[in-house]
């Protein structure tokens, strides 16, 4: 008999052990039905844990992406190609802003583009960045070997380069730590290596510092990026309160330098660091909400499946319930039996779902997904799944408990 033989016994340890034992036995006796019922819970639990892990990965990625920049950083970029506006940003613009604005502490010109880099017999396409000495302070660089190029090297337009950690490994492999003073060739010109930047793990605006090679701006503009490069200006306001004023200063100075008349269309775009962080967080939050909604819908469908199957079980075991009640079983005992069976199905489904979610984790990492596993996500996924089981198992269990024993015994 599937419903345990308890008449006047209290809710002691033996009672709960038998509840669990009989629930597992009942679910196991209908393996196919139980498995199909738990599919929604399996997929839902896997989705929940992946949503949490992707969310944590997005947070970490945002933190890394903007870790190299101060909240007072201001970006001056060219308009997008789709706008059809030619950008006139230049090194001279940076000099003009430096001279005319008291609200800017640093202004750094940056020109970047891909170029062929050769060391010995190895040639790679690497991102080349031409910039000024102030880039080191604006992006808070540290060095594993050597240093950034000096003021005299910048002024004298010396062909010197500083390598990001990944760029150094790409070109030199395992010998990257012993390359200070060596030379590399960029577009058929030789450059001396003066420093290797310690691994940053983030970016400077659109630039990956680790994957780039840095040199004095004028050198890059004249020799390295002979096919042209993307020009940007990066500034730092003197404090948080000065950001809006500093952006107004930059806009006004650039309009004067570019001869843009009042009401004319700007050939540049201004954006502060805070806007970038907010946009990135909103994007990650939107994705998390979307995935969470999918997980909730799947779990809801799984819960409805559990409820339907439990109603079928109640109908199939109506005479059994009537006999149990005739022998003195209480309504609460019968209700607990059916809720326990719903919980067993949920527990089985959530366990398989968690294993599925955890098995996807290394695959996602290998595919380059930004994902970080957190163990508390396992408990959240398990908690949601079991709650679904209790909620949707309650109503069939209540129906079973409220059956009239005489009518139940007459049921065919």
C-alpha cells in the first residue's frame, strides 16, 4: 500500500522516515511519468544557476573593464560611420584643451590601429597605440619590466615601444620577460622595447591594454600607422563636481578649433565614465531580467506539470485514500504524504538540473563566455525548485485530504 499505515501515531522521527520512504517508493514506481513531470524543473533549475553565474560574470567583467579608469574620465570620440560626419580630432586639439581649460587635469590624445609586428621570424597583427606620456597616469599603469617611454623620448620622437602583457606573449612566447632593450619591427621600422605593462585584465575605453603596443603619439602617427588610425581624446576632470563643466569646456574648445558655427553639427562625441558604467550595468541587468523571466516561466510550467500529475495520482489512489481514512489516518497525514511526493519529484528535477547547469559551466568558459560560478547560486536554484514543488503539490494534496472516506471507497 503506497500510503503509509499510520493511525494514532504521532509525528515522530519514524513517521517522517516512513513518509520519505513511501514517497520515494511511490515516485520510483512510476519512473517514466516522474521523469517527464520533472523535465520543467530540470530545465528551470539549470537556467536559474546559469542566470546567477552569468550575472556574477557580468558584474566582474564590468568591474574589470572600468578598473583602469577614474570616474572623472571623459572620452572624446569620433562620430560613428553611420552618421556620415568626418572627424577632425587631432593632437593639436588636445594641446588646445590643455591650455584653455582649468577644469581638466589631464588630456591624452590616442591614435590606434592594427599593424604587422615582427620579432625574429614571427609576425603578428597587433593593435598599435600612439599616445602621450600622461596616458600612464590616466590609466594607472604598472610595469612588470622596464617603464613607460620618457618625456625626452616623446619629445625627440624616439622609436620606442611599451608592450602589453598579452602582446608580449603573443610576439615572444615564454621569453617575453627578457625582452627589454630588444627590437621589434613595425611596418618595416625598428623599435626598441623599453617596458612591459603588468597584466591589467581590463580596458581603457575601447582599447585592451594587455593586447596593445604603445609608443609616442607622433611616432605612431608618422611611422607605425601609415594606413591611418582611429583618433580619440581622453581627459580627466579635476573632481566629480567638475565633470559637467569640463565636458562643456571641451565641447566649446573643439567647436572653436574645428570652426563649427552655433547650431552646427559637432564632429565629435563626448561621454563621461559614469555614463559608460551605467550603460554597461543596464545592459547586464536587462539580460539578467530576460534570462530570469525564462527561468521563471520554465519553473512555472514544471510546477503545473507536477500539479497535474499529482491530481492524476489522487484520482488513481482514491480507494486507497478512503481505506486509509477508514483506518483512522488524519487529513494532515494524507496531505503530508502527497506534498512529500511532490517534493521528491522537485528534488529529483532540481538535482539533475543543477548537474546540467554545472556541466554547461566549463563549456561556456571554453567558448569565451563571461561567467563566474558562485556556490550560493546552487542553494537559490534548489530553493526555488523545492518551493515550486510545495506550492503546486499543495492543492492536489489538499484534495486528497478532503476526500470523503465513504465516497472514496465506492470510487471505481
